[in-house]
C-alpha cells in the first residue's frame, strides 16, 4: 500500500516534469520538422537563470511570494531572447534542408549553448531550494509529499490544456494546424509561414527553459543537465509519436510511471527502464503510439 | 598488391611512416597518435553509415563494448592477451549489432540517429549503475600481453603502438574495399533513393544491416585499442556526447575517403589539448561554431577541398578515381 501510493505520487511527479521538459521539443518538431537537440541547452539556460535569479532575490530578504514569479519570468526572458537569436540568426537560413542535417545543426547549437552557460555562470553548482522548501509538505496516505511537486503537476496540466485549447479553439492555432498539415499550400493561401515558424520556435524554446526553471528548486543545477534531459525528452516524445502534444502527455505518463516503479521496486534499473519502455513501444509501433503513417515518396 | 588503388597504397605507406613517427616524435605526441587511431576507427564507422545517409549518434555503444570487453576479460576471466580480447570484443559486437540491427535497420534519418543514441544510453545507464564495474568511475586495465609475451615499460607501449597502427590501417584498407564493393555501392544508392534500390531487386534492409554490423565491429576494435593504450575505461565511452564527437569528426573531415576520418581524429585530438589548456570553457563552443561553418560552407567536409585541388592539377585520367 505504502509503495503503491508512493509510486502513484512519484509517477505523476516525474510525468509532469517530463511533459514540461519535452512538450517544446515535440511542438517544434510537429510544426517545423526540426528535431531540436539544442532543446537541452535551453533547458539548462532556464534552470541556471532561474537558480541565479532566485539566489540574488533571496539575498535581498524581500517578500517570499515574488520568488514564484521569478521562475516563469526568467524562463520567458531567456527563452524568447535566445530562441529568437537562434531562429532568426541561424535556423531560418537552413530551412528546406534534410531533417537529419537539421539535427546536426541543432547539435552544434547545443554545444555552443553549453559553453555559453558555462561562460555566464561558471562550472560550480547552483542551489535554489527556497521555492520548493517554503511550500512545505503534505501527508498523502502517510507519505510526506512536497507541495511544490503538486504545483508542477498543476502547471504541467495547465500547459497541456493551454496548448490543446490554443491549437484547436483559436484562429491562430487552427492556422498553425494548417501549416503543420501542408506548408506549401498554407503559404499559397496567404499564411505567413515564416512568422509561424519563428513564433513556434520561440514558444518551444520558452517551454524548454520553463521546464528547466521549474526544476531548478528541486535539483542542484550543474553543467551537463542539458545533455541528460534531451535524451529523456526524446524518449518521451518518440513513445507518443513525434509532433503530437497528446502523445507527449501519454509518453510522459508512461515513462514517469516506469521510472517511479523502478525507483521504488528495484532502483538500479531506474534509467534503464525508460529506454526499455521506449524500445518495446517502438518495436511494436515503429513511429510511436500516435504518429500518423506517412506515404513513401518514390 | 597490383590492384591496389591510390588510397590503399597510401595506407600501406602510412605504416612505415607511423613507425618512424613513433621514434621521431616526442612521447606525449606519440600517445595522441595512438589514441586517435583507436578513436579514428570509430569515426570511420560513423563515416560508412553516413554514406548511407544514416547518422549514428550512438556509435559510442560499440566503442564502449570494445573497451569493457577488454576490461572484463581481465577482471573476470583473467585474460590479458590482446588477440583473445580482440576476438571477444568482435564477437560481442557482432552478436549485439546483429540483434539490434533487426530493429534499427527499419529506421532512417532522425529516427535512426535518435534510436542509436537511445540504445547507446541504455548501456551507459546500465554501466553507470553497476557497482561491480566501478559505476561512473570505471576501472583500470592491465598491461596487454601478446601470445604469452608480456612486455612492460617502453617496450610494452611500443608493441601496442605497432599493433594499433597495423590494425587501424588494415581495417581502413578493408573498409575501403568494402565501400568500393557491391554493398558499398548499394549503401550510397540507399541514401539517394531507397525505394528504387528495392525495385532494382536488392534488399535495402540487408545492406543497412550489414553496414551497421561492420561499423559495430570496427568500433569495438577501436574501443579495445583505445582502452588498452589508456589503461582505463568509464561508462562515458557510451555517453551520447562521446558519440557526438565522432559525428563531428566525420562532418568536418567528410565522407570522401577512409583516410579523412582518421586524420580528422588526430587533428581534433591535438587541437583539443591546446584549446582545453588555453580556455577550458569554450572548447565545445569552438566545436559547435566550426561544425556550423562546415555544414554551411563545406557540406562535403575538408576532404572535398583536397579533391578539388587534386582535380585541378590532374584534370583527365584521375577524375574518376577521385570520387572514390
């Protein structure tokens, strides 16, 4: 009973974190057909900037509540600035190339962002536990669980619902679906595809940075977190089907629970279980659970 | 010997040159030559897959299999004979790539790239959490022995250097033959248009699988040689960032010739030594910028510059050979 509750709580906790860290990746892939390896770099930038800003703010000794505002603000500022810089400054010149070449381009961007992070914040670790600590814990069936985790679960649900609503019930979202479906026809219809690409990329990178910023209070922010998260995020979106937001949600829940189960039942296989789930899903459904089949071009 | 082409002659000549370098160059530089030969084989493995349009972001998997085969042979079986170790490593990589290939050969482009990455990360995470193998710290390897002869000190280093040079050059020559042979040609055709390859009556899956297995074997040989000369293995060998470096080498050097990734690895290793000393926190940034510049301005890598130069000087007879 104890273990079951713990698995369920941690499963949703992991799932929320995974969804927030990977939804930007799947969004960018869905719209732009770019598998953005630099997503890990944006995650790290978000985590560092939030941890750094929280550290500065708590030293001033001002009111606590504002700290929770710092997290999204840091993520949005970093995500928009660097996202715009990367898309306008580099990626837009590369559109139309093969998908696999874009992987290499974004890998190069990832390498650059890694060192930018090191140059700005150095190589020592940053700890910004305060936002998670201040909220305290709550007992769920006898297990103390940090309220901050519930907050993250709530934010993950809100982001997922917001994206779903935005895509399916707003004019812009519907136009975006048209662009996803056929880039050339939508350009011919007078949709500004370039603008949609820029906006999508910036939203995607901001979500990546937000994932990092929200995680910052729970971990110690060190170099290398970006390289770890990109692999995990890829596992999540590939299970659900790349480009599908619903798929990312399902993928996050599957991976989250696989990880929670191994953590509580047999810890040594924690990371292994994630890839195992992915391998099993792909062996059965080669392009993920919710991916649409595409015709082969002769 | 008489049907050797230019590349194969170059590889033959490279052997005495490498031996001369061992005597002439300072000790530390010889060390880098040796280490980059092991890594160069892995870059070569990435290169032959790149010819099929397949980017392997997980070649570190077999690099690591080779390294750990060498380490575990000594740790658990008490084997330090390098030939036995090589046989074990090749067998392990053949079995593993044979099985994984069944899954991976169905994928192309980004799916192949990311799945090879994921598979490699499985091994990384397994090794990182196995205490018997030293977790993330890895463990040390013994001095290599050669059919009962266990040289130590300077002789030992020299013996390993000679064997490394011999194996690297032989592997490169065999890979060159492979690329010129039927499967090598099919693999290039797959990159252009896979469906048409199948209409012509060949199995694209089988060719991709064969290429994948060959790449696995030479990567594991590279892993053994690298680990034996360094005397230490860590799970980091299978991390995707390690594999990313091999991809970088091939992008920079180009897929034009088997010599390109070998030379590219050495140049990169030497550059790294200086860059890390001068400014440790900008090395990856330099890599990233160079990679972007190469992709934009030299999509076929540095080797294409060499080809262009030699085409200009030899306009007629060698024009066809240059494309090899």
